[in-house]
């Protein structure tokens, strides 16, 4: 399993590097915004974060889509099946790799926020649980987008894996604007992730080698 | 066997993905139409006023010098409704409904919040101390407030609050839902006054004390006293200019509800609480019910309203409570009601938002109806909303009908699956008709949705027959398509068996190659019998025996 995960990371190292770079940019923006005494400069930081967020929107479904599309066209799982590896393990390794890529981006950012928040907020229970709620919703949203990539990537045509994930992500992402970061979003996203993983699982397992 | 179990799982999983991805664009379309409706609502239909206000003593109201009578007015400020993300942050900021911080001053670093760990209220403020040499010494004071006392350090001896409802104004009053009693705190004297415990059978369920307000972004409520022309003496002494109209009496801002505090009950009733004894002193009134598109219940609770505001009145002449003004905005944000209650809690005046139309003769149209049809291009948006609602699953529309009142009003504007603000749900809240009439009207409202569902179910049935799904599977799909409409149809298209059909030699229709019998006529495969041919292929020329065949010779 570890070998499979390692291989998946090596094959998609570009996404991990991208996630780490974007995380560093976002941390730099966050620290600058926190230490910036002038609130008039806030729109600049918000403006700078928008392209980063757009890249993220494209990034996670693209990763899922690439993983599945490469497998479908290059018959990677067919080759691996000749080794003592089951298809279940292949898909699990793929999903774990996706989660690791998301955590590469979000975890350093969340840790930075957890460290910085007490420095800039009064010593009272201000914005109770806000950081963790935002982290949970952002993680689930990123994972849901990745799952959409997995779902659309298992296709032999080029259009559906390329545009399908992107279109579906741009439909799903505004859920955060509609519902916020609270419990409603978490529940909907959890159900959505379970449903899309089940669909991917079924498709992947039932396809002939 | 596994595929039999997997198929429903695959269908339900795909169904939920489709439902979510379909509900979000439909939400945005409804949101856009709804916003365009309320933004284009005529200005006249947003305002409501009552003149004279009814709470000023007649000798002041009817004073011969009065130029303008007292007036209470309210205005709906209905712009784009709050999306979840804005509501999420507003609710968690100090003073928000999910925040334990009741007051926070960033500049002076003063605050008041409820510490859940200790169960005490922490107050930090700038204390002023007058020194013997008459200088003023300012120092920061942090106090911990519990049901048993006030101290500079937290301690178990102060007791614990469990779920406090706090009023922050000039005096700190609190109601604890578990202890079932009111408390009054004097921070200067560091004393706690306990009110009597409410009996177990008492029906009071206070949810707000003092300033009773919700969703103030959606309305504004103002009162203006009777105005007189400035006296010549005032003009001469430049206390007032000739065009100014000074008030004959002023509102007592220090204690606007006089000797009482207003307490909002969960039922929508507003009670008077005696500030001294911390006992209920009667009813001040209730939240008025706005006139909605379909007549809904006349008693509304805070949960049913998008916004409300209550303005108590005490005049600076006698500083006694004279009554209150209450305004409320309907769940849909299209109607507002303004009511005036006297000091005994009797509703003396009521006014609703409406639009005056001139079609031969003037007629008033309720704002809740005017918003859908009277504004320019409003019918287009209304039809848009109606059609979008009818693309929603039929089953969820029915659930919306039956659970119309269960959701908090503001949350209804952010609903994705169950729509408490849809026309069907509005009909569910209708009180003018009996249950049967309401259901029939709701079904009529859902007619496009029903027709679409039947049409899609018919198409699914035809396709399922062609594909060769079993009778049970076809029945399930038809029921599912009628219940979930477009969502089920898309799900079916995504999950239907993808098999290349072959022609049946018996009936001529297309049949599945993976099934033993034709799913149309039930005939088996026509497999030609493997009979050996009479001829042989030999490597040399065939020899013709002259004698008898070998078998016959043996027999002889």
C-alpha cells in the first residue's frame, strides 16, 4: 500500500509542489494582512488571493481527473493487477494521495492561522471554533472537488475529463456561498463525497481490465 | 448477487450527486429572480406609517401649536438577501446570535462575554475613580459575574449560569433558562439581585430582553414626536431657526421603556418585566403578523419572521412607560406590519405595507401580492421562480408543503432541497382554506412538476423496457421518477445498463445478449442443432465396396 501511495505521489508530484507553493503564497498573504495596520490595503490582499483560489478550484479536480484518465488510457491498473495488488488497494492509494495533496495545502495554512489568531485577537473566546470550522469546510470542499475529478476522469474521451470536472466544480463550489462554513455545508459535503466515492468505486471495480 | 446489491447503491449514490449538482444552479436562478423582484418593488410598497402615533397624550398631540403630529414609520430595506457565508460571519462576530460576546470595544479593549468553562459572565470596562485631590483615575476593571455574586476573580462560589439570555444596555439584566429566574447586576455596587424563580408550570420562555430586534438590516423603525413651530423668543435667542420645527415632547432615551423592561417570549408575545422586582408585570403586546401572499396565521413567532423591531416609548415629561411600536417583516421579505400597543398591551393601531393602484378607481394591493405582479418585469421573475420551483423534485415540494413552518425564516432564503419560501410552502401556511382545499390548490400549483414527472416516468419506462430491466426495476424507476422528477431521470440516464442490443429472431425487437430469454417475447436463443453432415472429406478417392457392408457381413 505504501509503495502504491509513494508511486502515486511520484507520478503526481507536480500537484504536490503546486499545493506547497500555493500554501506558502497564502501564508505570506495572511501574515502580511495580519501585520498590515492599514485596512485600506485589505482589497489588495483579497485581490491577490483570488487567482490563487481559482488555481485551487482547477487544481484538485484536475488531479483526480488526471489520475483516473491516465489509468484508463495507459491501463496502469491492468498492469498492476498482474502483481499481487487488488484494484481496491489501487483506488484507496489514489484517494489517500488526493487527501495528502489537499492537506499539503490546507494544513500549513490552518496551523499558521491557529498560531496567528491569538496574537491578533483579544484574550477572550473570540470567533470560537471559527478556524476549525473553516478548515473542515474547506477541506471537505477541496476533497469533494477532487472526487468530482475522479468521477469524470474515468472516461476515454478527452472532453469529459478536461471540462466535466471543471464545470461540475464550478457548480459545487458556490455551495460555500449559499450555506457558509457551518454544519449544513459539512453534512451536505460529507454526503456528497460518500456518494461520489461510491459511484467512482462502483465504476472502477466493475470495469473490465 | 453482488451486482444486484451494487446496482441500488450505485443508483442512490448517483442520485444524490445529481440532486446536489442540480439544486445549486436552481437555487441561483431562484435567488436571482427573487432578488430582482424585491429590488424592483415600488418604493410606496416598502413604507408604512401611522399618524398620529397614538401614544402621545391628547393634550400634547392636539396642542394648537402643533404643526406636525407624532408619527411612527417603518421601511423595508430589502436588498439582496443574505447568503450563508455572510450570515455565518455575522452570527459569529461579537453580538451575533452564535457569539458568546455580548459587547466588544476594540479601541478601549472593553468587553463582556459568557465564559462557558466557568459558567460566568466576564465584564471588562474602564472604571473611573475620583481621588481625594479631585483628580479622576481611570483603571481597567475585570469582573466575574455569577448567579451568587460578583468578584474580581473567577470562583466556584459565584455559581454557574447555563444558558443565559442577556440584555446589555444601561443595566445588566439576565435570564437563565435552567435556573428559570431573572437576575439584575449592579457592577458599581457589585451586587446581584435575584428575581423569583418561575414556577415549573409557567409558560414563559424568554428569548430576548431589552432591545428586541432581529435582522435589523431588513427594516428601520422610527418615531417622531409632535412638532411645533419655533417660538419667536427661541428664534431671537438663536436657540432655533425659523424653519426648524422643535418637538413638543421628547422620548426618554435613558429608560425608553420606563419602569419596565421588554421581554420577548418564544411564542411572539412581548411581556413587561418590572426592573425593580424582576417579576412579570403584564403583557406589552406581541409581534404583528404581516399580510402574506396566502393568508397565514395571525400569531407569529420570532422564528416565522425575517426581521422584527420593537420600540418602547416613555416621554421625558413623566418618564413612564406609554406603550410600544412593533414592526415585523414576513418570512418571504415581501410584507411588513406595524402595530401600536398602549401601556396595557392593547393593540390600538395596525398598518400593513401596500401599493395604491389606479385602474379607473383606486384600490390597495398588499405588498406581498404587488411584489409578484405590479413592478415592471415582475411577472417575468415570478414565472421564473415558479418554473424553477417546478423543476425541483415533486417529493421535496410536498415535504416543503408539510414542513412550511418548521424552518427559521432567514434560513429559508438559503434552502437548497426543502423550500420553505416556495409557492407550495406558502400555500401550506395558508389558514383561509381547509386542509382538503389547501392540498388541492398545492397540487394545482405543482401541476407543471407533476406533468413533467409523468412525462419523464413514461420515457424511463419505454427505455427501461427496451433495455430489458425487470418489471420490479421498471416500477421502482417509475415511482422514483415521479417522486424526484428531473433528478431521477438524469440519474436513470447515467446508471442505465450500457449493453449493445441484438435483434430477436422470434419477435424482431431488440433484446439483451446477456439474458437467457428475450425480455420482450420470452423466447430462448435459436441455437441450430449440431447434426453431422452426410458428406465426408477424404484424402483419397472414395472406394466403392462390391460386397455387403461390414456390419451386415458380421450378422450373417
